[in-house]
C-alpha cells in the first residue's frame, strides 16, 4: 500500500487495523470457495460483508461468525449461482477489493449515474395502486428510471427513481412541482377511505442500498404487526424462529429455520442490524433445502433481550423480513424500447385485467427498459392462463415473457423440509454445539464440551 507522506507510523497502524483483511481460498474445501474476513469490530460490519457477497449473486452455503468484542472474524463457504467454486479471477479480485475497502457499502444510488430524484412511498396496498402512482408521474411529465416495489401483509413500499421526461434532468426535490406531486401521490396512497399510514419522502439520488432501504421502510411502517387475510403464495412454509437468553454468557440466542432461498442471510442480518443488535457469534448451514441460522446477539449497549414483549417483537420482525421477499405470484418479464408512459400503460393493463402486482423491479438503460412483475388475481390466487394471455396480447407479445407457474419447491421437497424442521420448537443450542465445534476446529477455543 502506498502511504501519503503526511502520515506518521501510528496513523498507518490505525489504518491497517481498521482495514479488513480478506483471504479467498479454493484449496481447503472441495465443493466451495472459502472467504475469510478479519476486521476490527464495528456495528454493521457483518452486514457489509454479507451484502457484498449477495450483490455479486454469490451463494453462502455455510458461514461461521466470531468476535471477542474488539475483533471480528467471518468464514464463508461460497459458490457461484450455479453451485460451483469461484474461479473467475476478475470476480475474485473484485470481491477482495470490495470486502477490503472502507467505503460504506450501505449507501449507493438506486439509479446509476446522476440526475435523478428518488421517491419513497409506503401505505396500504390495494389492486391497481401501482398503476395509479405511475399514472400520476406520467401526467406530471416524470420519467421512471428505476423502481423497486415490495408488498407484505397488506402494505406496500416503493422506491422510484425519476427525472424530467423532456430534459432528462433531475427535479429539484424542494420545488413547487415536487410539492404538487407529493400532494397527488399522497391522495392516491390514502385512497377514498383516507387510509392511515401513507407516507412519501423525496430525496436526492444517493440513498441506502435499495433492498436494505425497502426493509427499513416496511419496518418503519410496522408491517410486521399488522394482520390481513392470508394470501395464497407459492411457498406456504412459514419460518420457524426462536429467541432465548443464555444467561450465563449474557447473550440472546436467535435461531431461524426455513426453506432456503437467495438473499435469505442478507434479509435476516439486515433486520438484526437495523434493530440495533450486534452479532457476536453465529453459524449458518444449509441442509438440503432447509436453512439453519443461529446468532448470539446483544444490544449495542451490551445487554441481551430483556422482556417478553421485546422477544416477541424480534420474532415478528424476522418473520416479516423473510416473508417480504418470498415469491408471490406469476413472473412476467418485459424487455422493450422505452417510451414516455410505457410503465403506466403496462400496469394499467394489469389492473384492467384484475391482476395485483405483488412485487416489481424496473430498470432502464439507454433506450431500453427491463421490468419484472409478480402478479396474482385480486384475491391473491394464481391468475388464470386466459387472463395472462389477454395481457400478453395487449402488451407487445414478443416483448413479454411469461414464466411457467410452478412451486418454488416440489411438494415432496417441502414435505422432506417439514420433517427436517422436526416440528415447531427449536432447541436453544441445536446449532450452538455445531458453532462451538467449528470454533474448536478453527483453533479459536481449546474445548467445545
């Protein structure tokens, strides 16, 4: 490392201590690449590491987390999205640089580049709501550059990056035009019944990591404690979550068992971090299609969970975080040349055919737009093939790809997964024994008995 001439030896030592040390090894494990991260302890350091891996579509098959309160060590067993070791040198080099940098991985623009204004919207979900929101933006001459939409428990959260349709420039977020836009969008979010809880925030382009920000928005909206009629989703298995205190060691032990899926670890760690808990130790393992996660946590002030109400809130928040990204509905993918009002027209077509958008991810680059929508009927049931075919004909058929509807896992796999869970209860140290054994194998403790 080349040091600036102005730094003395003490300042160089501090920088070395604060900079994570990363080792990527393909020789230790025959089926996965080992990624080892050593760093000085700071709040959110685990989330930063998990986020870097997740953003590169790297699958975390196993992980061991350990900290003595001042120093932090993670060991991840990872593969690419096809289940193979990481062999691409450019990917390995980028991964090392990303994990070693002191840059805040939590903050990045939702849209790449500058000249965008970001809208954050939360409120009660209903059929056609996204269509109405996009219609307002089109009517006010705003072009949508990027958008992410999540729904859960009768609530909706949207991150929408916009610019002026004619000039392509950002819209001053303190201008009368934005005030007028906020007023109209708030009216749409509240609906005819004036639903409580509708909220709009307008900001400059650089915001928190989009997925993390959506978690934060829904957490602030308290979607975890609202009850709504259950929707039939493509995955009916609910996560099994336990929170207990280990009095002798001063930890709260959080265990999660559920069907595995991409970004599961990120969603759980993100929630623990944003609730201001610190993970001191942990272990993550995948058994077939079942993910086992166990975390030894304390508050930032060093105390464990201290009340039954707090314990229940933890369970509710983790369950909500896992469910928000669960697949709900049939996947429709649109890729075509962009034009003013295109997204408004597409979502209006979905609304007019009785389809509810449960998730959406929109991205525009150059003259093209790529959009993914997950849709159900208004009751949350799978949409009929006739309805989907009508939608395809009204939108350009060659540009809309309809993914064949199928369960995320087969019924046999779900049945085996349910047996693997061993019922509702989770033993306090079911994974704890595995965790201490791993520390022993790593030479970090003398005995795990």
